[in-house]
């Protein structure tokens, strides 16, 4: 990239870097304060009836239903992810919180809580009214996709016992993120590092949302991928490799069209024509998640980590509904 070469050579910018200001600073500050209001994360109404199943055992009926409702487990894990405490600390916090409110709501033990969360089915929740109306009317959205590495612990004690030295590497997962141009997350999938971006694309694209176009970097590109997306009525804004060539085959028409256009006009003409520049938004979203929520996963099981990714997405969507900054370029 040209800017990377400029940084290495020490060459000055040809144009001054633009600066921005927040036009709705007062409203945005209020939204930032609202993120810390604990009451906004609780549902309205009788909490015990929504969190506890008092009729989990019915005489004469075989089996027993869950005592703790899924919404209760998700609420505890929302605070667990938001505060970044240990599992024992969050159970102590919830016990004290209910005691202060004089509510008779039991809290699962930290071991039971870990098992319950790995068994949950957590869904992405959209809280933006504008997006909700768009999805309800069946209007398609534009998706921006990217991935990042997240650590989830350190191989410390067992590694030191086995090898007699400190561990130098941290276990990692990959977080695959799909969002729209208004920063609302539609899916966040946690996978092993062995799963490539190309392989994870089918999982990260939501199936219940109409999609108009998909913007992603070259790691998600394949000839079959762009051809399939085009046949489904989705515009693939994914740059092909620099060494890509024209094949002139029936099943490579979309690929050939992209390659010919880049060869004739250049890669930056491709960026401008298809609006590839919006991909920077997903990088900003990833930075926002790591700065505001944390760069690490707190759970250890892959099932729990998959749910933890959805919890993080729901937190971001909740914050977006409280208010977003409106940035304008300084003159």
C-alpha cells in the first residue's frame, strides 16, 4: 500500500491529514453515561418470574425443565463480559445486588453457571429502530465482513511443569464479524485459528437477513465465492488477488469481469466504483470492541466462546441504540 511505503521512507504527506469534530457532543456524552446505567440491561416487569422457573418440576410428569431461565443466564454473562471480573466475583455481585433490592432470586454457583452458559442458544438482537423497520419491510442491507484474532488464556502452569520454562505463546481464537454501515452487528462468530476467512464466510453471513452487497478483503475471495454471491443477487465487493488472470470460462464470468476492470482501470478505480472504502468501518468496530469491552475472551470452552461473541455483539448493538457520534470534517 502507498501509505506504508511512505511511512518506511519517512516522506511527508502530500495533503494534510483531515481532522474531525463531534457535532452532537452533548447527546453523545449522555449516551456514554447511559452505558453505565445498570437498569438499562434489565427487562421491565417482575424479574423473578422472568428469571426463575418455579414450576420446573410438575408432579406426575416425567423429567424436569430448567430452573434458571435463559434470559437470566444471558443477563449474568452480559455483566460478566461487561465488567471483566472472574466467575466467582460476578456470582458474588449478583447475590449482593438481589439482596440490596430485597428480591428472592437465587444465583447459580460459578461451576453450574459455566455449564449453563455453554448450553445456551444466544441470538443477535437488533435495537436500532431504523434498522428494525428496514428488516421488517424486507429491505436488503449492505454487510461488511472482517476477522481478528482474540486470545482466551495463557498456557502457564502446565506448560512450565512440562517444559520447565514460561510459555511464550497465548492460545488464540478468530472472531469473524459481519456488520452494516451504521455499525450494527448482524453476526459475530468465534472459530479456531485453523478456520480460514474463506471457510468461515458461510457461517458469518446471516441467513435471515436480505443482503444487497458484501464488502470484504481479499482473504474472503475465491472464484466460486463471487460467482455464487452474484447468482444469489448479492454484489461481491471483494478484490481478487494481484496475480489473478482471466479464465474466459462459463463459471468465471464475475471473476473475469473484476480482473479485466482492475487491469484496465487500476485497483483504486475498483475501490471507488464499488465503495470498497467502507471496509475501514469494520476495522474501527473491531478496535472499538477491543478497547471498550476487552481484547480477550473470558471463557475457555469453544461453545461458551461462541455465545460470548454473541453477547459482545448484543452489547455493541445496545450501545448504538443509546446514541452515536456524528462526526464532521473540519473546514
